[in-house]
C-alpha cells in the first residue's frame, strides 16, 4: 500500500477540524510528528483548493488569517469562517481560546 504524502496527511487532519472551530499550522505539523514543518502545512493549505479541505479553518498561531490571499475573492476565508459562527475582526479570530481545536488533544 502506498504511503500518504505529507500534504495528504495534512489534508486528512484538516478535514477533521469541526465546523466553527480553528487550528493552526504548527498544531497540525506537531500532530503529524513534524513540529518544525508548520510552513509546509501552510504550503499544503495553499495547494488544497478543489480538494474538499476546509483550509479556511487553519490560521496562524495568533489567530490571523494569514492564508486569506490564497482564496478566491477578497474576503472568502473570513466569510467562510463567519458562516460557521466564527467572529473575525481585522483579519483576527476573536475568542481564539474558546474555538481553538488542537489535533494532538482531540484526536486520541
């Protein structure tokens, strides 16, 4: 059986992020045993469009929508989050501690 690529592993984790919750690039990298690969997770998210991956739920560790320029439309990432009840002000997730989803804790 063929081993999944790093990008595919990232997509599999991202698909598990619950509606209305967010995680960050580093948390996914750490969960996959590649703690120093947060940037690679970002590259995977940038390449995930048309793959049914909720990339809008992955933000930077401060809760900033750093990947928003990879979405079609100027505010699509924010609109997708707001449609799930996530409050975004000035490209920043509000109440990050409340809606943060950590795969290392949630996926045991």
